[in-house]
């Protein structure tokens, strides 16, 4: 599963070095920019059950997200894009790759906790809010869900 678009190639990590680069990007975005504690960001779910997707541009990891599939549900989390790369379509490409992986693993829905500033991004990708707004690490979030068909792209 590799996709090229938005000036980046999106694919699963291929080495521990790439996983480390993805984790460092997450630290910059969530901890340094948003004030999330490192303990909360490193939630213990990055082990072998997690698929780490990365967006690579010019030899650098500029985007990442994590997908964990359990049964018919995929959980998407830790979406992070380098500040200078935001708004270029990398997030859409990461979502597309995450949905493809979820389908390959027989998931029929994807769930996530969206920061409120990203609500429109996820709604445009077919996600719907489910439940009230809540706080995580001092940031407003809403739970969202997208139903997957067995063959539709995106």
C-alpha cells in the first residue's frame, strides 16, 4: 500500500528508524506545539498491533498517523503533519491509506477522536460526530466514525 500525491509518498513505515521519525514528528506537533504531555502522547499503543503510516517528501517524514484494527473496527489516531506541509493534501492521502488498510483487515468502520479545529477535515472525508464534545489534554475533541464499504476508495 503506497500512494503518491500531495507532493509526498504515503506508505507504511519500513524500519524502526522511520517509526522513530514518525514518533518525533508526533512529539513536535502534539507536545511542543499543543502542550500535550509526552506521557499522554506515548500511550503504549505503538507496538506491533499498530500500523504507522508516513508521508515522505524529499527524504523527510512530513506526516504520520497510526491505525489499529480490532475486529471490524479500525482506530485512527496520532495524525500529525509538519507545520509547513499542512493544507497540501497530505492528511487526505494519509486517510486514504488508513482506510485502505482498514478494509484489507476487514474493518467496516473507522473511529477517531478529532480535535475540534479538524472537525471539517474529517467531515469532508465522510466522518460523522458521535457524542458530545470532550476534553483530552486540555484540547476539545469529538468522537467521530466513518462506515467503510468493502470496496469504495477513500
